[in-house]
């Protein structure tokens, strides 16, 4: 399934809040002590506000008694000092509580972000080859980055907006039930309508949120694709074309964002009406009760104070719900990859492979890609230290056989054996780490030449790396570089020529020092002079190794121990070069075309 189809599927779905939120909560399980500390401090800090309002109520009531002459000045002053002392304690403990709370939140966010990045990076890296060739790198990066940021957003929103408001609401309603049941009922109804409507609007806006996220992901994917292929844009003079394409993409993103943001106009409007009606009833009922002598002036002040203290947190909670649902959508775009399982799994008792001889056998191998047959009843044995070449037109199955050997795909039937043992009995990573490859295009990390070579054997000594550089005749090239082997090659190795990158690839393969070597059209993109030089390096590299050579330039495989001619996943011919050109068939035809210069460069 390609990326576009994946995105289309997402657009038909709302955010799976239950799955997404519980996935987030699973990250918190490792830090129960920190979470408990944060919740305790949230409750303490919200209770502090109620105590402050209660102190003000006591002050008003005692002040009214003093004004009426029923409380002596000395007693009133004593009460003021007591209230001031309690208030001072509340301020100090509030400062310390807020400082500790923020510290704990920062620690929790940091730990969860690291866990989330590590989990999904490891999971995505471990997914099958087929996953990575059907998903855009730009979208994957964006989704991981956005989900990482969402950890901070949702944790802070839960702490400071949602849970704190819920605690505050519970404490306020409980205290008002004690002082004035009617006022408690009014505040309860206002808060219920406020939150229920907010929740309803957040739910119906989920689809718009997902659409907006998908549009941004597609936009980032397009940007990444264009910048990755900027040379093609320049070579073909298509700057205006890609600008128009980008303009269409961002216009689509704009429309989806505006639709999503439009829901919040309705939310704000209904909230204003709800607060207005609630304020009217809280003005009416407490005043009526005060005039009838049922409650004190301090209680009226307390009701208005706690109601006023609720307004800002309520709006904060709405913002919190908005951020919460937005964060859930951000999480889902990454968490959905957690539902993707590897199609190619290691057996429970899979062993670690250690290749001794490097003998390879394809035994009755068939492979279908979907409904299309690629390889059928394929049999081939490659003896130790032999050089076998695969040739054939594009789509004949050459590269597919290599991918099957690396177990990028599992075969439909048959067996692939290394040293007489089925590769499915071994851990995939150990299988791949026991082989080495020089690909057609050496794609390098944006790192130094030294580190790119050392990547194939991170435990190698500096002497071993430098010896590999000398073997590939790369030392003569880098001696003219300002930073020698510490030269940074740029993204995908763009600062190096094709020949220089291939020499890095050869040095990397030498350093890996494996019994099985794959040369996947390793010189097809090079000029004749560079190819001639590198072919000599490759010849030395193949000595004492079992080698599989995929080539379309037949002159590069003339000295192979066996040449296997493929067509439609089957062997048409096999033998040495001289044998094959002396008998009618596909190889002789290809040789004739190449001699005449008609063999297309794209032929495989």
C-alpha cells in the first residue's frame, strides 16, 4: 500500500481516543511515583485557592461584626493577624509546591519523550523492507516530531488545565454544598454545560483535525521529496513547476486547517452565553438569601469569589481539551505504526548465524509479489568462494533474488540455504550482518568519510578503517580533501562524485569482511575510466569470498565462475562467458547488442 492510500484511509477515520490515550498512559506506568507526586501537588495547590477564599469570607464576616459593634477591636486585630499568618503560610507553601510541581512535570515529560522516540524509532526501523519503500521519509519524520511535542502538550494540559480544573470544581462544589446548596447547584450546571458542550464539539471536530494533520504530513512529504531531488529540478529547469505544485499543496493544507479552526468560533460563542446566564443566577439567588438573612455577607462574597476563580480555569480547560484532542490526533499519526506488525518474523527459537563457508543454495524457490509471480521453481547452488553473475533484462528477477537472500521478503515455497541451513532458522539481523554489499548507488550518511566506512563494523580499530581506505584506493582521493577522512560527505553523500562514493562503499565492504559479497550493479553509473579502476578493486575484494554479481555491462562479468541468465524469474542459460557467447540464446543476443552499443543503460 502506498503512502497516498494510507493517508486516504486515515481521512475516513476519527481519532481513536481510547487506543491513543491508553497508549500514552502506558508510557506513564513506568513513572508512577512522579505521577503520584504531581497529582498530590495539583490537589494541594487547588485546595489552597479555596482556603484563600475562605479566609476572605472569615475576614468579611468578622469585619461586619466589628462594624456592628459586636466584636471588640482587640479581638478583631487578633483575628486579622491569625488570618495574615495563615495566608503567609499558604503563599510560601504555594510557591514551593508550584516549583516542585513544575520540576516533576519537566522530568516526566523528558522521560516520556525519550521513551516514545526510542520505542517508535526502534519499531519503525525494525519494520519490513516493504514498509520503508512505501512510506515517505518526510512524513515519518514529521509524525515522530509532532508526537514527541504532543507529549509535552498533553502532559502539561492534563496537569495544569484538565485535572487541576476537575479538582478545583470538586472542592468548590463540596464547599458550596456546605454553605449554600442552591449556589452549588448553579455552578454545577454551568460547569457541566460548559464542559459537555466543549467535549461534544471536540468530538465532532476530530475528523477535521485528522484531515488537517494529514494535509500537513503530505505537505512535508512533498517538500522533502522536492529538496531530496533538487538536482533533478535544476537540471530540467522545473523550478516554476515545483513552485506551482507546492502552491497547490499548501492551498489544500490551508483549507483543511481553516475547516478545523472554524469549530472554535462556535465553542467560544456558546461559552460566553453559558457564563452570562450562570452569572445572572449567581447574582440573584445569593442576594435574595442574604436579604432574607439565610446566609452571611461573607458567604455571598465567598460564592462570588470561587465562581470568579472558576471562570479562567474553565476556559483553560476548554483550551486544554482542544490541545488534548489535537495531541491525540498527533499521537495517532505515529501510534498507528505501532499496529503494523512485521510480516517477516524471526522464529521463537531463531539462532544467530555465523557463516563459515559461504555456500548458497536456492532450492525450489518460488516467490509471488501479491498475485504476480516473480520467481518460480528456481534452483541454483553457489559453491564456496565462487563468483556467480546474474544477468537479464529488467524485471527478470535478479535484484529480487538478492532481496530474498537478505530475507527482505519471505518466499512462497522452497528454501534458501546458507552453509546447508535454512535462512529462516536464523535471526534476520544476524543473517544480514553476515553478508556485505556494494550497491549500484552508495547512499551515505551526512557524516565523515571515516564514520561512513566504520558503519559496517563499528568495533573496528582506526588502523583497520585506514587499511580499508587504502585497499579501495580512497587514500589517494582524500589526500586532496582539507579534512582528509574526516571530511563530511553531505546528505546522501552529495559532496562526493559517483566514483568517490563507490570507493567508500568498497572500503565499507572490505571493513565488514564477510564470507558472502553482493555486487549489485556496482559500477553501472560510472564512467569507463573510473569503472576500470574500481573493477580492479572489486576483483581483489571478491578474492576468497562467495560473490553474487548483478550486472548489465557484460564486460564486467567475463571472468565470473558462472553466469546465470534470467528471464521472468527462471534460468534460461548458465555457464562461463566463452561458453555462452558460442551458443545461441539470450546471452549471445545481449552480448551482441552490447558490442553494437545498443544495450540500454537502464537494462538490468
